[in-house]
C-alpha cells in the first residue's frame, strides 16, 4: 500500500474500529502523523512562540492532535485485529512498560 493510499483509508475510516489494517497502512499513517506533527510544531513555534513555550504546543498542533486522535486509535485497533488481538491492547500505551509490547504487536505479520 502506498503512503497516500494509507492516509486516505485512515481518514475515510475515521472512527472505524472494526476490520483489519495491514502493516503498511498502519506504519505509513504513523509516519504521516509524525511528519505533520513536526511540521506543525515548527509553524506553531514561528507563529505562536509564546503559547508554544507556555503550553508545550501551539494551537495548530493542538487542533491537529485532537483531530487525528480518533483515527490513530482506530487504525491501531484495526492493526491489532490483523494480528488476532483486541484493540484494547492499546490501553497498555498508558503504562510505560506496555509501550514496547504493543509496538511489537504492531510489527508482527498478519494472521488469518
């Protein structure tokens, strides 16, 4: 799957937590979120330096983060379904020790 196609699918399935997402769909979308977050952080730093320094993020980055929160959780759930796991495994992100475990699940190949 291509970079652009994975972004289109993830936004088309904005809040779809059922179904499956392949590794390429998940990781291309993950890369897109990182790159956009970095670019918007620079824009916030230039346009809203005081707010960025005070809050740690600017308004543009904050709106972006809020707008992409649900699709990122949804594609994560679909990716875990593709490895025959529940999307609820993502709750381990809330613990420090669970982050590597979930990331390993995200890297594993698809299962039938």
